[in-house]
C-alpha cells in the first residue's frame, strides 16, 4: 500500500501515514487480521489501537498514527500493519461528496 509519512509538526513525537489513494478500512476485519498475526488490538469502534513499540492508531480512513519520534521505527511498524490488512476485502474507495 502506498502512503505518505508526515510528521505533524517539528516538536511532535509522532508520525502519521496518509494513503496516496483515499480508501476506507473495515476496522472489524482489520482487527481480526491483525490479531491473527499477533498484534494486541483494542477496538474502540472509530479506531483501532495497536499496543507495542511504537503504539499505533489505525483509523477507518486508512491513516495510521505512530507514537514515536523515530521515523525508521514508525515506517517499519506502519508497513507491517498495511501488510497485514492490505488484503482486506479490497479496501473500499472513500466516499466523496459531489457537492
């Protein structure tokens, strides 16, 4: 899955990934896939929190927040998550209003 990795601001201790093609992630299916691959997942309905180092938050938009100031660690963790959920049914295109 192709994405941009952004640091919200210079002083932030986090990175956020944004998919290059807008998609929606089925969080229920993603949670099942992640758990089957050994992730500890908390499903809080509007997002998934993945425990570990770094802690990650996966949103329905496909964005992932990595709570670390280490870019390499963020990218490696994000790549593992996208690799685990990529086959999710395929990801549905994000809804875009015509207005």
